């Protein structure tokens, strides 16, 4: 608000409108307007082609700034529209993720920022409005890229919102807003419910209801059982789990997302993969005004990155999964060959960018016991051969692995970014607030309020093939309020949970050097405020914990 007031005062004092203030720079030879290529805001035409022509011109002519006059730009493509209709009409099955979230599945890019260096995209008051399912912003193999002042949304959002008007033992009826046209046999792998009395998500969603059919104008009868208390709540119907993110950052470095807002996406908000140094300041993954849901899955997700991932004064609300998850992948050692080993990522849904994950020559990998996720040795990569079509990597190391390779996993600890999250607000959404599977972490001065799952989880998750064990983590001066009420709650903890998702829990040492200091944790009939397992060297002090049966519980650790 202070920023808006100051900006308004500057314009009043200077006597200039926002466009006039910026027009002083348009004559700069290093600044180009998308209007020069035919991308005109608010005219209802498809601007995708014109914007990408402008981006290509910037790349080939070394233009340093691409300016978007204020207004709405349409991003569309026939294949994106066709995909949306196919998914919505169940042509991709009851769980479209199994088709559309697979390695190298073809998709449409909105803004294609590929092979660009030293480029700033400035769009104060700009909305990128998608017609059809796509990846609105793709940043690939680029460096020193900055986006400022863009909002990403969909003309027909990839979810539907309506009011529960009737609840029985076998079905419930939902009347939908006009902006969400509905029909019988719509795809709905998951439904969340917003409690309009307490202004937060109800604790449990519904997955894969049996059937749905029209029961009146803009009204669906959904065959599934829900609690009677969900009557008059808002039903938030997902039409997908994972698909492409709103913003992809792939094999890029030094990327800044400044004052970016994401209102909806048929997948995650931001995915970063094999990238270095990502700063998000003033990022908002929040519902559009008058609605309750933002992205269908995680707000942000970062894998196999280096350098830093930094959130500064960001906001998250209403997404279908964690606000952020930062990790690397456990590699399965598939076979021993004459001159090395064949490895792959056997995660249930593959990598989150749906491209091959692989180490670089010279990277250090930990050898991890599969049964405990305990690291027992390290190796150095001496050769890398990648096979993208089969999603496998052939690796050689500085020493041989143990004979019983089926008992072990590998994980790349060179590609672990520092994580810093400061001054962020995470409001009611499904699952956990912050999920940490990296090292050198600082979470400070954040508020996590009424997420259905545990506020902050430090985890190594064998079932998801995500790790490694975390180390050197400081969580301080945060408020974690009434979290851990339902879906995504870990070990009954509302505030902080330290866990190891392995077949056998080691006594300690998967996680190490953790500090939880001066946090305010308020539970809502929670079992624990802080739960710790599988960790060594944990310091917990000056926290204020209420509403929990046991404030701090330590299971095997020190």
C-alpha cells in the first residue's frame, strides 16, 4: 500500500500519468515496446505471436528491455484450446495428469524466453490472460532475466467455483458462478471446500467423486459423501493436478521475478529446475478478486538448483498444495555396467519439469541407504551420458559402488540451493506451507496461517524420491497459526515437523544442525507444536506454543 501511495504522490507532483512517466525511457535504444510488433493491450486479439516476435528481436539485436503498456494481453493457440476442451470433457481420463504430465509431452508456450541474456520485461499493470492450457512464461537456457509487474490468469480458469446448496448421504449439489460454465461428466480429480463462516479451507478435500451430472442450470449433482457442515461452503473443483507451470525456469541463472501475480494455473505456479540464483520479491500466488482458489497444485517448486532460492515479501493463498518445496531427487541405480551405472528418477510422477534430471561432471553425490535414507558415503561424478528419450543417465564415479546396488540410492548434493524466505505470508491452502529438503536454509519473519497441513516440514521423502536430509536450517521469528488441521498434517504437528519418510527410521542423523528459535505456534487441538525425528544437533528455544497437547516432542534424536 505504501508503494502505491508513494507512486501516486509522485505522479501527482510530476503531473504525469504512469504511461507518461515511463515514456521518457521509450526513446532509449535499449528499450523496445511490444506495440511495435502489434501486441496491443485490451483489443481482444491474440498477442502471443507478436510478443514472441518482439522477444526474438530483443535476442537477435541485444535489446535490454521489453516494455508492455498497461492492459490485458491475450495468449492463445489452437492446440492449447483443444487441450483444455479435451481435459474438461474427460477425453484425457478421470486423472488427466497421467497423460498431460509426462516426459516431453507437447505443450504450448506463451512467452518463449529462450537463449536470452540480460533482458528485462517490464509490464506495470499488465495481465497475461490465457485462452487454453499452456505454459504462460517459459525461461530456458537464459541468464540475467527480470520480469516485473505481470499478472498471469486464465479466461476460463482451470478450476470451477460454486456454492454447496444441498448435502445428502450419497451426493451433494453445487451451483456455480456464471464465469464457470459446467456440464455433466466434467473432470474433477479433486474438490476442496472453503468454509465461508471461518474464511478458510475445510480440513479435507474429496478425491475422484464417482460421477457428476447436471441437476439444474449451472448446478451439478456430485456423487460423493461430504460432511453436513460443508453445506453453504464454496466448492473448489480442480480440473487437473499437475500440468505445466505458470512460469518455468529451466537451466537458467540469475532470474528475478518482481511483483508477479499468479491467479490460476492448471498445475504449479513456478517451477525452477537445474537453474542458479532465483529471486522472487513481491510474488503473489493468490486467488483472483472474488474467488477462493489460485493454482491447482504447488505455488512454487524448485528442483536440482544451485546458488540461492530467495523469497522476499511474497504471498500465497488458496493453492492446491505447498507454498514451496525445495529439493533434489533420489536416483535409482538401475544396473551396473562395464564402465559405470545406469540411473533414473523413479518418482511417482517423474520430475516436476518433466525433463531429464542429471548431474554434471565433478558433482558430488551421496550414497544413501534405501531403507533408512541415511547417507553412508559420497562419490564424485567422472562421466555423464544423458538419454532424454528414455529418461535415464549413464554415470561413472571416482570409486565403485557397493555390490548390493539395490539397497542404495544416490542424490546430488552439489545441486542444492540455499533457501531464504523472509517476510512472507502464507494463508489458507491445502497441505504444508513450506517443505524443506535442502541445506543452508533461513526462514524468518513469515506468517503461515490456517494451512490444512503442518506449517513447516523438514523432510526426506523416499516415497516421492525427494531429498536429501536437510542441514544447517534456521527457522526463527515466524508465526504459525492454526495449521495442521487436516490434509498434509505430518505426525500430528501443527507448527514444525522434522520427518524421514523411509521404511526404517534411523536413530538420528538424516537431518542435522537445526535451529527453531522465537517462533509463535498456535495449534487448534493439535497433538504437537514441534515434532522432531531422525535428526541430530537440534536447538529449540524461546518458542511460544499453545493449543497443543504436547508442545515439543522428540522421537529418537539429540
